[in-house]
C-alpha cells in the first residue's frame, strides 16, 4: 500500500513530474479547524464588533476601545452620528414627513387587514421605527406594518381565536406571536443563522408575494363594496364565493363609488410620479390626501347615516404597555411559537431583500445578520408596547429613497409625525370611510406581482419556476401557510435531488497548461493515459450520497477499463480524486472512501487524492484514513498528483 513512495522520504523523491517537497508539510501539518462552539462565539463577536473580522487586532486594544467597537456594532447610529450635519437633517426631515403622509393611511389599512383596531397599525409605525433607527444599518428602509405579514397573521391567528368573537384574546395572541417573532429574529442575528431565511428562495418569494397580493386584493372587496358579512378564509374560491353571495343581499353603492373614485386618483398620482421623478411627492401624499378629502365628504354629508361604512372610533394617545397581555401558558403557546417563526422569517426576508436592493443603488453593503438583530430587537420591544410584527416596506422605502433620505433619522421623523397624529388627529378619523382604506391597500398591491421576474425565472431554471408556481397557487387556492409549505417542500426536494446524486466529473488536462477541467464542459481537455481523474461536485460527502458517489466512481473505472482493453498502453493503473469541491465529510463518507480504497487495492490499483479541504483532511486524519492510504498519496493539486503518478510509472514503480 503505497510502497513505491515509502522507499523515499517526501523530500528525496525527484522523479519526472516530481512532487513539490513543501506541500507534504502544508497538507498534513495544519492548525486544528475551529470547533462548533468557537464558530458560534466568532459569529456573535462578528455581529457585535464593527471590526469582527479583525478580532485578533481588537484583542490587543484597550478595554475602552473594545467597548466602543461593541456599542458601534450594536448601535450603528454612534458611527455615522458623529458626521451628521444640518444638510443631512434637512433631507431626512423632508423624507420623514413625506414618509409619514404615506405611513398613516397605510398603517390604518394594514391594521384592518390584520383584524386589529386602527391604532395598533399606527403604534407599529412608531416604536419599531425608533428602535430600528438606532440599531439598523440600512439608510433607506422604512419600518412599519406591511400587507403580506398582516395577511399572514390574520389568516393563521384567527384559526386559534376568532377576532369577531373574542377580540381581546385575538389581540393578546398577536402580541405573543410578535414576541416570539422577535426572539427568533434576534437569535438568527446573534448566531448568524441568516441561511435559514434563504430556505425561502427568490423564486418562492416571487410566487408567494404574487399569490398573497391577489388574495389581499380580493379581501379588500369587503371594504370596497361595504360587505358586512364576509368569510374568514383566505383562498380565492372562498373569497369569490363570499363576494358573489353578498350580491343577493342589500348593499350600498356609495361605498363602491367612493373607493373606486379615490383608487383612480391614487393610481393616477402614482403614474404621474413615475413619469416625472420630481413629482414623486404627489404619489406619496395621494393616500393621505384621499383620506382627508373622503373624511371631509362623509362628515359634511353625513353619509355614514346613509350606508357608508366608516372607521369610527380610533383610540389616540401614547402606546399602552402590552407586557401583561403576553401569554406564555395556555393551549395556544405552541401555535404562537410556530406562527412567530413563520412570520419572523417572512418579515426578515422582505426587509433584507428591500434593504439590499436600495443599498446596492447607493453603493454600500448591508450586513444581513446585523439587520436580523435590529429587526428582532424592534419586534421584541414592539410586542411589549402594543405593536404587531413590523418589517421593511418596499413601497414606503421607495418613497423614502425618492424623497432624498440620508440616514435612518427619516424613520425617527416619521415616527414622531405618526405619534403627533395619534395625539391630535384620531378623532377626525371617525368619518374615514373603510372603502378608502381598501383602495389604499389595493393601490399598493401591483408592486407585489412581478410577472417579468416570474418569466425570467421560467427562462433560467424550470425547477425554480415550479417552486414559484407552487407558492403562488398554494397561497391562492389553499392558504398562506400552505403556499409557504409547498414552496419549501419543492425547494428542499431540489436540494435533496442535487445532494443525493452529486455530479461525478471526468477531468482532462487543458493542452499546454496544468489545469484540469471537466471533459464534458471543455471537450478540448485531454484524458491522461493510464489514469482515471475524477472530481466530486458536492459540498458535503455524507450518508445521503456516500454510497452513490462510491458506486459512480467504480462505474467510471469499469467503463474506463472496458475502453482500454484493446490498448495495453492505456490500461488504467490508478485513480486520482479531486476533493476541492468537498467542504466537509462525515463518517459515512469516510467509510465509502475506505471501501473504494480496498476495492482498488484488490485490483492492483492505487488511490490518490488532491486538494482535500480543511475539515476533510482533519477528519481523514482522525479516522486514520491518511495512514491507511499513505500520506504520499495526498496532493495539493490535481496536476501534482497526476505528474507524480506518471513519474512513478516512468520510474518503473507500480501502483
């Protein structure tokens, strides 16, 4: 087993195609990889320290300096606040006031969608926005309630508690869900578990958002037509059936007339704002202007006495504490944890996608894990102050960006403006028609349906498009959670198929180089006579794919031997495996390599491995596989392994 190389020390071997002598030490004398506990501690350190990637330097700094780095990592406002000036404040003030004009009517509408009283939507635009302003790293993102999360909460929580029967218990459950959503989001940020959010792929989000937008739009028909009795189900069949049945009942066309008139006004203002960028403010204030005008019309004509449905009483004043309303015991705690996890992930996915898209326009990087921490903390505090799950809104962020915001101070200005409205203007909302809230929500939905992106997904990846359509039709004809479940199942199925059947590529040398590439991808690559060179294209060689990988390699060897029977000079005398794509390995993977090694030895062949990664070579040493195969058969590169094997052949050494 490796006798040809054992006769010489690595430093003495110098046959044609000799092995660089230093690489033996590099391969087998390496520092121990970090343990799982060290990786977790490092993740927490990187999350909090602004210079987490320079922790070795930070350790040498005085305690006061490290404390400053810690607080700057936790509160980014400390970093940019020192450079804040009057010019930036003017821009943020204008952006914040413009943002408030859009946030106030949207927050009331989204609270209605979440089956909560209007003031809770306004609360959710205050406390979370203030917390994010000091902890968040995105300069443009606008925080508050959003349509998709509001729909998600109402559709899932009302299965536990009916808001029309027991609104108090429903509200308490929503606050408890918000608390758990904040807990999960904070944990994701602390331990750098952002990959969990990526379980909802881009294709799944596109399909989910599109389906949710249609469901939300259909549900607004209740307010648009002034329907008093409506279904609590969210699937399109139930909603359309409820609308159809309502036409057999007496209904007031004034609700529909008011809603459609102002919907046309809002859409026309948005069209004008898009055509002429300098007039963006018209589309931003159109929802608030619609609320003011419609409220005045109803109040002056007393249309509420003639069948026009209105918001009626909105409780004003400072946000009450909801600490005593959180429920950690009882029959619904387990369900609240589940809903908190789902809503927390959806909220994070939307916020990070929005934040990164605008950060790329401004030319700076957004730390996803730090954003998760900020989102988690704002929802934790929000759950204690009568807020429900908040996140970043695409429509409001676009307005914030167009208004010229410079920092998160625009969120502070917006929160103060909403708070003043709560103190002074809530009594005026008594006559606000519910049809206006429906029209405001309807006007914001077209941005959630991205047909162009769905078509791109279809062109690029058919399995991704299947995920997209699974989420879309699952939400449309099932429920929000069914749509998410279908998307995740299809996504995991795609991952499972790729993992259980990894690609095994035959490698050939590009003429005139030391580069070895897949012969299928680069037909110009030439096979090396006498050697079978294979690359395993899988990040993990584990129990799920170890046996398949071993059998595929043996099959490739058998095919190669069949091809070389007619030519004795091409007879395969060894196998080189490129492990550069294998990042980790488990005991099943090691056992598969051992069985492959024994199989080759029984046929008089040797096994050489090239470029094993850090965790892989570490585990192979611990399992004594390196000793079994012989350290002389492990190489830094494929070219080195091939040249050494060919040199051994020319020197008359056998495998």
